[in-house]
C-alpha cells in the first residue's frame, strides 16, 4: 500500500491565479527534450500557465538544461524545482506526467493529472492494465495538452473537486493498502 496521502488537498483557486501552475514531472532523461519539441509546435498553447518542472534527478543534466533553454527561448513561463513534491502539489492546478508513479501521487493528493506521452519509441504508460483510467486526461500532442489545460481552467471549484475525486479513486485502486487476508489466502 501507499502512505503517500490519506486525504486530498482542497481544490486550487483556478480563476484567482495570475499564472495557473502545471507541475511537469520528468521521470526519464528523454522526456524533457521531448517536452521542448512538443511545445515548439505551438508555444501559445501554454499561455497563462506556469510550468513547474521537476527534472530527472539522476543525470543527463546538460541535455535537460538545453531543453529548458529551448522552452525559455519560446517565452514559456517556467520554474525548475526540486524539493518536496507535496508542496508543489499544494500550489498546482494540474500535474502532467509521462511514466512516473508521481502522477498517481498527484491524484492521491487531489490534483487533476494529465498523462502526457513524451515517449519517442515505446509508450511507457504506467496506467496500462490498471483499470478504468477514463477520468485521467491524456495528451499525445500539444493540441491535446492545450485542450486538457483549457478544460481544467474552465472548471469551477466543485467540478474540479469532482474530477479530482474520480482520479483519486482510480489511484486508490492502484495504491490501496494490501489485502493481507487475501494475500495470505485466508479469504473464503
């Protein structure tokens, strides 16, 4: 089971934010350059959103620095952050992830998540075979990402909370506590 979050955080104030924040979780070295290439197709798709980038922490720093530079040259508003992910979720309006389990942590925290396909060859989708993930936004290109962000921005607090709860229930199904009786073969 996962001790990550026992209760969802309250919905963010979407309409009151100067820049709505989307935390982008980079879990493999190739994902940040792929994100830059995706955004280069239509940089205006991210207008009004602050990208909060959580880099891949285990190497490939030069490649990631170049990708961040590409995004900055496009005029994308961004910040690169490390530190406690819980704090980033508390400020986030949305969380985009490709192949990281942290996307599920965002759902458990009550943040609407977007599964952003940044893979170039094999799609490493952590949701495959894990139940009905229809409540999770999915984006394979910049237009689908823009559509997801536009839909999230249009939600009022109640609709946001409802969608976040649907995603949270999905994540609980994946990270629920283990059923010890079943695991030990004690159920009839």
